[in-house]
């Protein structure tokens, strides 16, 4: 992340990271990696489930001047004054727009409570152990069934997803879903499994 952020900065660009598939699964250091901003989701590795809210992160150096086009009353400095002029809230609160999804926020709070009881190194270790076991079991139980791992085997190049190519990937995934094994299908011919360490 540091080298990519540095390259962006050398060319006068801001570096905005999409951490949807890494937040809660791999260690991230947004503050010290040169990231200017980041966006992500809480439904997957932070255990918020379907419909859980997304999130935005803005480095402290950008917060005073940060703007976003979707202004709404929750991002207003004084939302209950009902002023006709928009005055952005201080800090990250200015990212907010409309009323927050309270039920979804309550569910993500449960996921984050569990997350707070551990640390990222333990989560990462468990993620790698789960994916190593998954790979081993696929090799053991599915040999000769045309499943080809396309995710890197090296831990340093692997997140917490495993993707396999198969000539009938869509049908395979539908059959798995019928048996309560939930993954997803990606064109062309890829089945993918997200292993959630928590």
C-alpha cells in the first residue's frame, strides 16, 4: 500500500483505497501507508451481514477541506436548525448524508464487539489457517473434478477469499447454495468463497 500510495502522490494524485475485501480480514495501516482516504463495507469480514452499512475513512490532514457531493442533514454542523444553507460538520461526520439505518447499525455493533475482543494478527493467522485447510480439503476431496485454484498460494498474496475456475462454475455454485454452502459466482467460470475468520 505504501509504494502504491507513494506512486500516486508522485503524480499529484490522492490515493483512495477500497478496503471492502480486506477490512477485518488482513492487517491494514491506513495512517502510515500513505492512504488519503478509504471506503469499505462492514457486511463481510466485520460480520454486519447483508444490508450492513458501508464506511468511509479520511486521513486527518484532509478532514478540514474534505468535501463530498451528497450533503444531508446528518452531515450538517447543526442538523436540527433546519438552515437553508449547508454547513458541513467537523471531522468525519461530514461524510454522513441521511438518517442512519439504525437496525443495520445495531447489527454491525454486535459484529464489531466481537472484533474488538481480538487483534488483527490473530484474525489474519486464523484466516490463513482456514484458507489453507479449505485448499487442502478441496485437493483431497475434489481431485479430478476440474476445479483449478486461481488464488495465489503464497500467504503474502492471499486475502480471505479463495477462487476456483470450473467449466460449469455457475451450476456448481447453485448446487452448493442448495446445500447451504454459500459462495458466489463470477464471470467467466469462477466460484469464490469468502472465509470469515471471526
